[in-house]
C-alpha cells in the first residue's frame, strides 16, 4: 500500500477510519482512508494527545474510531462520543484472525482500521455509567471470593506443614469456633508466628471486605432501578443475591437481544458446531460470552435442579445419555437463563415445573 504522510488534501471530504491499539504507556493510531493507509503514529495514552493528532484530519468528512475492549474500559469511547465522533469498542475474540507471524502495535492498529472500514467488526454494548459502576461491585465480589480461596489454601498448607489439625469438637472449618482456634495457635519460632499471623490477618481482611460488598449488593437490590427485576429473577429457588444481581447488571438491557440465540451467544452457552455436508457435530460451548454471568448461572443451576422437576428431568436425561455432569449442568444453565429472560420480558415470576 502507498503511504501518505499527513496528506490533508487526500482525506478532504472523505471518511477516515482510525484504529487505536491501546496500551498503558502509549497508543498506536492507524488512519485508513479510501483503501490506503494514510498514517500510523504513536502517541501518549491521553485523550488530549489523540485530539492533537486529529488536527491534520479536520478536512475529512467523518472520522470513525475503533479499539479493543480490555483494561482501558469505556472512558475513551465516552470521550469520543461526547465530542461527536463515531466510535465502537470491539471484543478481541471476534476479530478476524490472520496467519501473520509478525505482530506489532502498528500492524494491530492498521488491522482494526481496515476491518472497521469494511464493516467486519462487532461492537460491544457500552453500559450506562451508573450500571458500569454498580457492576464493579459484583465483579469485585468475584475477585474477593477467589482471593479468599487462595488465602484458605495458604493457611491450610501452613497448618499441614506443622502437622496441626483442628480439635475433634470443631466439625466445620472457617466458622467462628474454627477461627477462634486459629487465633490461639502459637509457634516456637518467631518467624513462623509472624508468618501465620499475616496469613490469618489477610484472610480476615478479605472476609470483612466480602461482607461489605454483600451489604452493598443487598442495598442495591432494593434500589428502584433493580428492585422489580431482582424480585423476578430471585423468584426461583437457587438464584440468590449474587446470581440475581450479576444477571441484571451484566445484561442490564434485555431488549438488545432480538432472539434466544443471540442471548445465549452473549453468555457463551451456545455449543460450538462443526458441520460438513450432512454431518453436524456439536462440541463444547463457545465460551466467547460473558464469563461472569456464565459462572454464576452454572453454580446456581446445581441448586435449581433440586427444586425444579423439569430442569432436574433434563439434567437426568442428559446424564442417562452418557453426558457428564458438568456438560449436563451447562445445558441446564442455558435453559435457566432463557427462562429468566422470558420472565423479565413478561414481567412475571418464575414458575416451577413449567416446560
């Protein structure tokens, strides 16, 4: 391709497509117009620096932007949209893969710009600012639960290292009685004493933070923005605070899914498919969707099948066909999600035992 360096006459009254490869220390911009790469440059990772680079493209009829969803979130999208520019945030998993063995920031930015010009990129739905803020609570809870599990494992490993076991009268771990026993453990070596104290304090800190997030989520579930829908999704036994609020906050606008397939695809619960002629084989789920939502739905489904005979019958039927338990419960989770979607659309509570 011919390279035009800051040729403002070339872009006059034309549409320019800009791909942005976003990184923490710098942004790489690629400007694409009329089938040609106009310019590829690197700039500081600030919006003002980006605006300064756009001075050479003021004669363009329109400038459209794209960058990949990731750590940078939607701040850049909102800034560009506020200033009247067209911008999309595209999921990395849906970008067309190539066999190029050389990968650079400039190549990535150029690829984004070219795909945008060809309308080959899908856009993620950017949530409202308040929903994104509320969503951070359920995601923080997920992080804390994982950190708590690691903390428990560290403590258990340290106890095994010193051959320490709870007394016989402590039947369950991580209860008040168990924690009281842990707090009174002492070691001969000061280094061991200090290490164990840090491990225990870390666990208690994480546990308290989880309590704070749960209190905030409980309060959020009574907010007028979510209260009615929260009562609907939790009308089924097995769907509680975490699953209910995750479902509402990760989806936030059910009307954006025009059909069940698109809804299931968003959650990554659609089976992968391999077809050749008359032969069709369904494989593992795609896992391309929202993993936060998928995880809580699968976890809740294990409880839901205890109370809903229709979903339990589906699980048992799949198991009888030789499907392992994990795959069977994923299928149940998909059905559960589809039913919850219908309940929200119809504004009706979940009915147990209805096929």
